[in-house]
């Protein structure tokens, strides 16, 4: 059980690098802002979904007991990311930054 938990955490951290949780990936909105418009669309439309796909495709089926145990914590972190990204998006003066933070604040 302990080995399963640590393997789940390793898979989760690997897929979390592409999640849209702005408190934990502060450079992600900057990547949206600095990228050209086409790159920003690809980043929001494809690359940010890869972390969620990795979680659903690998973490949940391979480690169901650990996923159930970690679900409340992951839900709490998702809620923090959504609220934080939305609050930061509300005060952005630049339209591209507003779109970047609003894209980051949505979960999955």
C-alpha cells in the first residue's frame, strides 16, 4: 500500500506539471502572454489538457485506492487554483493577460 501511494504521487506530480493550477505553476500564464496568439491557443487547447488526461488515463486506473484517498486533497487544491486564477484575472489591465489567467483558472 505504501509503495502504491508513492507511485501514485510520482505519476500525479508528473501529470501535475501540465495542470492549470496557477498557484503551483506561476509561469504558466506568462507563457500564454509571451506566446504568439496561435501558440497560446495551442497551449490552452491541447497542452493544458495533457495533465488531466495523464491523471485520468494512468493515475486513476493504476492506483485506485490511492486516488480515492487523495481525492479530497486534490479537490481542495483544484478549488484554490480556480479561485486564485479568477481573482487574479479580475485585476488584469491587459486583455491577453486576462485571457491567460481566465484560461488557467478553469479546471480541466
